[in-house]
C-alpha cells in the first residue's frame, strides 16, 4: 500500500492541501504517515485543533482583529470615514482566505482518516461529527461569500481533473449538504468533550447551526424567493437554537462582563470562547477601546435603542431630543450604557482617544487593566466570546417570526418569553417585557408600531431586527444581517443621512476642536464623520451582495475546457 506522508504536523494543521506526496515501500519510522499518525484518539483530537484558529477567531491575535468591529464603515452601525467600498473589489488571484478549497480538503481528509483509527464506534461518530461540523462551517462561509460553489464531499485525487475543475453547484444543493453535516454532528458530537467552553461539543454545533441556517433561510426568502427552502432552513435554525435553550445549561449574566472578562471559564452565557494569556496569545481590540481614536458609531445606530419604557424614541413621551448629551443618552435601554461611553462626547482635538462621531464604545474595555501593559497595544488579554447564548436566543426568535410569515405557526408569546424577554430581564438591563399583539409588539399592554419602520416588513419582524441589532451591537453581525435581509440600501448615506451623523455639539462648548470636525449647521450641529462627497456611500449596484469569483480561477478553468461562471454584475 502506498503511504501518503502528512508531512510536518504543524504544516498539516494549516493546509493539508499543500502537503507533498511521497510514495515509499515502507512507512518511514521517523516521520508521520497515515499509518503512524491515525492510531489514537488523542492524535485525532490534535488534528482537530488545527481548525480552531480558522473558525473561532474571537478578538483575533496581535494587531489582527477577529469578527468584532468587523465591517466598520461598511455597515450602518458605524459612520463612514473612507471612500465607499461595500464588498471586495474584483480580485485577480485566489488566496489562502479567498476562494480556496484547502479547508474543504482538510475536512474531507479528516472525515476519511477518522474511520481508520482503532476507536469505539461512539468515539468514531463523535469525531466524524466534529469533522463534518468543520466542513459545514467552511461551506456555509463560502456560500455566504460567493453563492454557488462546487460541493466536494470527499478527498480529491490530484489527477482527477473532473473534480478539480468541477462547475459551481447551486447554493441550495450545497446548503442541503451543509444541513446534513450539521444534523449528523448534532446527533453524534458529545455533549461534553475536553475543556468546557474551549472545545467543540454538541452545544457549539447547535449554536453555529442556528446561525448558519438562519442566514440561509432568510437569504432563500428575500433573495431567491424559494419559500420552501427558506422554511426548511429556518426550521433547522429554530430547532437547533431550541435545543440549546431547552438544555438548561446556559443563562445570562452581566452584559459587559461577557466581553471584558480576563477569564470566561464558568461564564453561564458563553457557549464557546477564546482564551488569551500574557506572553502567549494576545490581541489589540481592547486597546482600540482604550487609547486609540475610534471609527464612531452612527446616530442611526444610537437612535435604534429603545427608551427605558420599552418604546422607540419616535413614540416615547420620555424622549427629549438630541441637542444635549443628557437628553440624548438618558433613560435608554441599559445595553446602551454597557456598550457606549455616555458621560462625555469624545471629539477630535479635545481628547486623543476621540471618536469620529463623538460617541465612543467601551463594550470591550476592562477598566481594571486599562492602564497596564495588558490594556494597551497588542498585549490585550481579555477573553473573547466566540458564540454566546444571547445570539442563540435572537436566532430562535427571528427564525420563529420568519416561519410565521411563510405560513407556519405564528410567533407565540412563549417564543418571545424565552428569548427577547429573557434578554430584557438580564441583570442590569431590566427593560419592560413585550407581548405579542397580532402582528405587533405591545409594552405594558399597549400595542405600538414605530412610524419610522421599513414598511416592507411586519412590525414584529422590524422590532425583532431592532432587538438583534442592539443585543449584538459591535459584534460583527450587522453587515451580514443586511445582506441576508436584502437591505444594503440602508447603508446609503444620501438616502439615510443619519448614518453619516454623530453627536450634536456646539463649537463653543469644545475649545480646541479640530478644523477637520465638520458640523451640519456651521458652528453647531451633528458631527459629519464623512463630510467629503467622495466618502459618501451610494447603494446603486446589487452585485455587492456577493463577492466576485477570482479572475485567475475563471482563466484557469477556461484553460481546462470548463466555464466558471462569474457572479452577476462582476
């Protein structure tokens, strides 16, 4: 039997697709081969670790951020500061992170080799579930980015040209396979394996399944008009989230502590986290919340926060306007105070760690270590929640509401009580509970509908989307949410000028104000983070919902007699 050398194990952890093939008559006794490596469960576990840094980035490492703060001026939570760029420009080459199937290959090799390891059936099925979970993660990310992609369900022989230059499969076909992988993983991955919170287990699988299936269910509804597929995927999202909820293993704790703890071990909200240690693994996200200028949050995002009475600012008698900081930031949803600095506006020329919109975030700032080395530069050590219970609750309630809009069982009070009302009852938040009243929510028994809502969606779905935006603010979800809802027009700064507005200030109140700070009314008004017309965002091309297929891949396919279709508009 010929023996494929896996090569240096560290290299294999990164990209099995790049390993060389040597064929020997005997397995070398001083090197790792298929025969010498795939022999114990511990070796299987070690191979699995190679996927973690790819899919569980947390706050990133060094100067490279993870998903938090992702998008910045490319979504409508942040005010724009740079010329418009919704998605990537056309690229000429595939890279390690762009239209590359190395991780699919690695997962397929993992799936194949696990079945050769002398383990009990339960252990084999557990690790097959883990491997198929990683394949599902990779393919759901690729479909999210590119739409149709070729489904490769097994290790490809380097001489198999038909598989190497396989045409793109329809996204629904691929996502059906992804759903099968998630379902297998949910049925077979252990409830507990390794260190709780740091290792893939059944709850991690279910939580990510709820995220991926919610994305695809809403994409099928709003982009493809395929309500049957939308319902299938949304049912899967709701089921997966409900399994986590029904397990009783998770609950909510202090909102900000979830994002600022030095050690998240034992935090009842965190399903999975990334742990950091001084001198070993650190990041720079906290420093961005501490000593550095920030891309500021938009007035549009701040306006989305409800008043403390549970009503939108457009309806609440307690809203006094936005001409003073006290009026604007008082009596609001408690999550606002956990997310943003509300006791001062931080303006360029007045404070070094200013915000481009005047409103800064401190959601990721641990005050106890802010003046230590671990609080600055790229030495930050606060742990990062990779996926948390709060998101799962929002995944459930949105899937339930969308299923109701597609003819399924409508959103029930029980659905809301175990999701949104749990989030609002979080310690330190204590927002009024909501009740379902037909196609609206009511607070304290009074139904309401925001007059500023998008009329193309129901009041229920509008308010659920608001709740999601607030609960997950600054966590990197907003751009993908707008994409799946087919609502990228929200980011158009000309149609929605509050995206390019910040705090209302008077120049006379801020001696030393930088001349680069432009106000909407001359010497007073809203800060305009992107005053130059070239920095405005105009939504005029729906191609931005998907990334382009790399030009070099299209050319390579053509050389081999296969047409690789480009995405529309590119």
